[in-house]
C-alpha cells in the first residue's frame, strides 16, 4: 500500500520516512512489499494504515488546496481523520496508534475472539440473535460495525460468534463472511485494552481541530481536543456507527466524499448508503490510493466545489 505514490511524490515518501523513525523499524517496507500475512497482523496493520492515509493526504495537499467541511475515519481511521483536521501531530498520532495496536493484540491473545460480516439481514434481528446467544450460553457476541444497509459486522468470542452466525443464516441472512482478523475487536473483549489505552490518549496532547471530526461511537461532530481521549477509549470496545456517520454528513448537505488511504471500501459502503438516502442530490465519492486516483482527485478538486473528506479504517 502506498508504494507507487511514495515513489512519485516526495511529500508522501517523507511521511513514510518519519514513520520508520518513530516505529524504529521499516514500516514503509512492510507497506510497500508485505508480506500480506504480516501486514494483516494488528500490530502492523494499524500503524501501516495510519501512515499510508497520512502520506497520501499529504501528497494530495501538496498539489491542491483541500478545504473539507468535516472528516471521519472508520475504526483506526479515526486517528488519521483527527490528524487531517489538525488535532494531533503525525508522530504523536502514530505513537498512540502503535500503543492501541499493542494493547488490542494483547487483549486478543488473552480472550480469543473473531469477527464476521452479516449480509442481507435487518439490524433488529441481528441484535436479537446476539442477545439470545449471550443469555443462552454467556458467550460474548455483539454488533461491532454498522457499515451500510445490509452489511453489519458482529464480534466476540469464537464459539459465540460461530453460533450467532449459524442462527443468523437460519433467520434469513444472505451470507455470513468470516473476517481475517486476530481478535474480537469493537466488542466487550476489548474493554481492558481501552482502559489501558486511556492514559496514553490523555498524554498524547490532542488539540482543538480546525474542522469537525465525526466520531464513531456517538455520531457527533467533535472539535475540542479534550473530547477525543474518552471517545477513542470507548471506540476500542464500542460499535463503529459508520452508516449513521455518513447519513449525518449527507443530511447536513454534503454531496462529495474523498476517501484517502489504502483502498476504496468506504466508497463502496457510501454508494450503498446513497441508494437509501431520502434526498435526490447525487453523491460523488472518490478514492485516493494510487497515482491515477491521486491525479483524478486533483483534477476534480481544481475544477469543482466540494464539501467533505471521509477517511477510514481499512484506509486510515
């Protein structure tokens, strides 16, 4: 991820160099070369995603003026969104992301967990099944991500998630897709990790942002630096309410979204959200993840008015 842009844009390469210095190892090599199995490990994935999003946004800002109405980030992407809004310096953000990754990996080693996507089923049925599994077995399983209509992620202990998945399939889910993760993230299994992260967040030095950040757990605009530590603490074990976050922006008149990072997952989610929105105003969603998409975004921003920057988890 990010290799092509870093090779062609000195501003992006400089971010990767700074990341290598902070991490004390070549996170840039891991981003550029892999191997994918190593890159997917929580301890590596989170700093890699944060760095890549920062690098690509820096390259974009180096070429064109970017004035978003607001920013948002999915899971660890929220840290990159806060950085994009001026709420934290890059090095401090990367250090706390590293600590977050370490604590979540430690929690996953103590409490074996997993996650799966539930496709094509209503939210109330999913909530009910998670509750039934807990009350019958005591197993931890809960909703981790509200991604878009028809796509919800559940998380928790391995047996409980497996049982919930089977019950959801019986109750009409089109597909149950296991995710390639090493733990039950955004579930009660991560409460201890969040508690341990909180002091580090308090010491990180978040500042008031220049533009608002839509936070995952409460779906509200935040600008004050003192508010980020408690929200980011809750986010570790809480639910990522992405669909609601996007609807908040849409309802406030945002029609253009720019996803900056390692893929275009959030653009895909946004298009599914757009199909169910009440307004007729069309939405433009662009992903910036390589040189072609960077060039396209620069041309678009040079010639159009736009209102929002959205960044995310698999991206930031």
